[in-house]
């Protein structure tokens, strides 16, 4: 294990909690599916509108070609698209039906609705992809097997019909007889891949990759990245296989797809006229850090914050791959706050589009810690030069 030493007290950190400036959450909507507005609106009513789309997805082109969009606003995650519609920055967002259902089912966006686009050319097959034909042949054999033995149906129901953000994949024992399978994923795309409440990867693709590795008698390692990086990551040979995306003729020119593992329909996410309520007063007036005792507080995985949350805040840590993902879940009401250092959050809340955020500093006498650079234990010359 590589040891490091710290040097030079550069700054003092104060713990803070990022919180969404909203009134108390309304009760969650009942049922798994959202109301589909098919009576009052048609997809043609969205021609010429501003669309939120995810970077690297097919929806950028669909918005332009099918809807003659006035503007395409590109985002790195589904939740960013949804928030853009909710606050009125975009008129609508395009995504597939199961992703929309999962992200809207928690009741955090009660004024958002969906409408299915009834065009067959916008029904897409999902599949994993690779640059290795032999590996794809093995995947197709594996997919046929789990379809036959009923495991696929279990996975489908677990992730697509009864989604729960806290759900973990089943225990799947792996062997390393044939090496390690490297899988590229986008972990901000539930229910296919996301960082679970326990700080571990979860979702349909994560489970199927574990099962595929078991089928191959291999171990597995995941590389998380933005959606738009998946295809070039595979083309460059830095991963063996990548998580499920839409199968298109254009993409077939670059990579090899497996047999389809899911067929989706395209939906439009839009805001209804039921949101004429007045601006809520800050829910965090007169609160301090003690409010978060017994509550779920987000943190970046691999940092020191879990000990701070448990020992000083007396809360329960929720692990995220980056701060933005944690803040998104604060906005959605999945967690109560997110913890990071004071200097970082002051910049973050001052950024455009973060006007809905507030922060609460934990007093230095409760917790503070030095920040410093690090190097290898035996590199004293560099340390001394830096000091």
C-alpha cells in the first residue's frame, strides 16, 4: 500500500451541507407510472420548441429532424434535462419511456408529464457494444441463456417494472480463471446504471455485466464516464464492452452491437400549467447542521466525509461519484443534503442555475481539518522544495 505524507497547512476546511431551497416535499405520487397526457396534447404540439437532450444521444438529431426544434440544450445527465424543463429553461425533453418513468416516479416533479411519440422509427433497441466480435458472440449466447432460464425476466421486473434507487444487485460470485472483463458505463442513467445508496454500482446493466462475467468465468472492473464518451472509449480499445445504448446504423459503422436486450419508446417530458404556486420560502431558515442528524447526507465516494457524517453530523452517508450527482439527488428529495468543503461550495452555489441552493456551515469547533498536497513517503526533497 503506497504511503503519503502531508505538508504545509494550506487551508482550513469547514464542513457544510448543500441543500435545495424548497418548501417541504409533497407526498410522493402513488403508482409506478406517470399519467400520460394523450387526450389534450399531441407530439406535434412540440414542433419548433426548445428541447433538452443528453450529450452523445440520438435525441439531438431527433429534436432537429423530427421536431424542427428552435434550440437544442445539451446536458450530461437525464436529471439535468428534467430540471431544465422543470424550471422552464427548456420547453420539453426527449428520452426513452423507462428512463422517464424511473426519474419521474418519485413525485419530486409533480408538474411534469410525459407523452409517447407514436412513431415506429423512434422505437429503439438497446444493446451492449464492443469492438470484439468474439466477445459479442459470447454475449449473444449469454443473453439467449438468461432469456431461456428466466433470469432475464427477473432482471426486467427488478429494474424496469419495480425500480427502487436503494435496490442492490443480487450476490453474484465471480471467478478470475479467464482474466478481467473491463466494462465502460455511464452511472448517471438509471435504471441501467447508477451509483447505489451503498456506494456501489447498481442497475440493469451492472447486473447483466456481473452475470456475463460469471458466464465467462472472469472478474470485472467498471469504468464510469459521461454518456458521450462511451463509444470512443470502446473504439480506442480502452474497455472490452460498454453498457446498453440505442442501436443505430450510424453507430454500427464504429462498433459491434449485441442482440437487443430492451426495446424502448421515445417520450416527451414537459411541464403542465399546474405550477402557478408562489415561490417557496427557504426551508432552511433558522436551521443549522444539527437538522441533518438522522438524515441522509450525500458525499463523494472515497473521501473522508463518511466519518464526518456519522461521527459529527450523526447522519447516514449516501455515496456519489461526484458532487453534481449528489446535488441532483438533493434537488429530487432522494437525500436531505450534500457535504463538501466550504471553499468549494461557495463557488458552486454562485454558479449560474444554482440559485435554488443554500449552504449551512458546520462550526469550526465542531469539525475542521487541514488541506495539503501529498506525495510519496520517500520524496522528502520535493516536499521540502514545495514547503
